[in-house]
């Protein structure tokens, strides 16, 4: 089957490459000529483990191509996916659907055959209805259906998530849409991946509900971490103890500096706005959003306290290890590192940093932070070392070398990747999250 993927960002590029690897003919379409030029030159505009090799293999096999020409790209496509951005709208937090609506108008004007239009972008409830109206208003003579098919890809593990999904959610209102989507995902039917067919509006809400619930788990364990520090308990053991209950599960129970990234911050806000519009408040999610925002800045204060407090911190130097919101990505969107760095700078602390993949993206967001070419060059001369993101490269630092480079042996571990007793034996003043 020929598939058109409109939008060659994170979701569109990964999904398009994986569909091509299943044997479909896929055209990825994007208005950004520079991005298409990079892709046609074999250069990935994003960092995702395994993606470059997957794209190269399928381009060479003739199953994957890239273009800026929407009309040519969707020609003969049986399934047309919309995978454009839906960022939070400035001022009110609603999802900005201007890109989705613009694509819908173009599709209505250029549809050349019967096709199923699939919203892969994360969109509020009712967006599929709007897309359907926009395409219908164009007067296209061709048969079409609008389907919701939200993505559940974790950055850093997106290819595995796509090929071995927990579930595939498809919201369709007619047999035409359902039948085409069955054919699109036929390779995963063979792998017995669970596929849930729902109404379109239900599918749209599932995506937001899932992300809000995961954000709630993260925020819950972070608040438990604060309580653990007060009462002398260990949050990692608390997480293990509750995670062993299969009604709760162990995932997303890792205490840290708060969630970030491209999904949880904007999706929780968008869900709040939808609930507000329908006068059905989701108070738990409201609390999650508020707690997470204050936590990021609080982690900056935690570092300042490790330096001796506000009066003692001014003029000192801190090394931040890890800037992206999670490892194995170059995504800096809503990363806790941004708020932490700003809190330090505001306190008169000079900041150096190292991240394996995210420094180019971080530079414009942290103009006062000095980017270094290795963790050890960032650490040199610092009064405290702070682990912000749990990259594998930071899990086995040469502690003797670190101790020789720093002015004072203070290590603030916001991801709990080291053991307190080992750090004390190594001669460090060690501060972690939710542990005595």
C-alpha cells in the first residue's frame, strides 16, 4: 500500500520509516525544504537510536522517499497520515491546531483518489470532526474517511515501540476507515499486537488520558521522594514496594527533577483546556501540572543548598551533566535542565554543561551556560557536579578523576544513579532525591 506521511518531524519520520520497513511504499512530506534536503542527503534532522540506518535501508530499497510537494506525495496514497506539530498555544495552553487545519485544507484541494486521512498528531477531542468538515467543504469528489490513530512512542526507544507496541488504537466511524487501517497495520496483526478499535473521539481522548496518567505517576513518586527525605525513608524502596503490586506497576516510578519533553507538558495542559471547555474539571491533572512546574525550580534550589545556600552560592561554579529531558534523545523541550540552570544563574552561580546529544539544541535556551566537549571538561574547577539526565555515559564516571578536577567534592544526583554509601566511601558529599 502507498502511504503518505505529512510532517517529517519526530513522529512522522519514525512512523514513515517503520511503515516502509513493513513493506509499504511511503512518501514523507514536509514544507521545510532544508529538512527534506537533509533527509535526501541521508542526514537525520533528529537524534533517535537506529533511525539513520532504518531510513537508509528503506531509501535504498525504494520504499521510502521525501518531498515538499504535497499534491504529488499524496497521489495514489490509500492512507494519508497527518503528523504535524500541535504545540501549546501561547497565552491559553490550548493545543495549536493551525498546522492540522492547514493540512486538511490542502488535502481537500489536492485529493486525487479515495483515501483514508489519519490524524497521527496528538489532537484534542473533536479534531477529527473538524478535519472531516474542512475536507468535505472543499468539494472533493473522492471518497474519504477521517481516522484517529494516536502514537505512543517513547523518545529513545521509538522504533521498538512502533514495531512491538503495547497496543494500537484506531478511532474510525465507518468500515472504509477500519478496513484500510487493518491493511496498514496487517504486519502487526501477524505479530498479534493488540489493536483496539474505538470511536474517533474516544481514540483522541485515550492519548491525552494515557499521558496525563503517566505524568501523574511521575509526579506522585516525586512528592513521595520529598516526604522520604523528611521522614528518613528511601524512595527507591518505596517505588519498588508499590511497583510490585501489578495494579500499579513499576514503570514511571523513578523519582527525579520532574517530567519534560514534547508530550507530557503540552498534553496535560491541552487536557485541562478541553476539560475546562466542557465544564468537567480534572483536578488531579491540575495538581500534577502545578507540582511539576514548581519541582523543576525546586531542584535548582536543592543544588544551591548543596553549595551552602543563597549567601554561599554566589560566585561558585556548577557542572550540569545531561541537558535533554531524558537520555537517548536530543530533545530539549521543557527539559528540567532549563529551569535548573536558570535558578543557578539567578543565584549568581556560573554554569558549565555537557550532554552527549543535546548541546546544539540547548545553546539558544541557555545562553549563559558554557557548553563543554566532555563531562570532565565541564566538571573541571566546579564547586558541585549535578547529574540532571541519566545518560549511560554518566553511570560509571571515574570518581577519582572527578574528585581531582573539582574544587569541592559535592555531587548532586537528581536521577539516583549512584549508591550513597559508595559515594561517601569515594569521599564525596552526595545529595540525591528521596534518600537519606
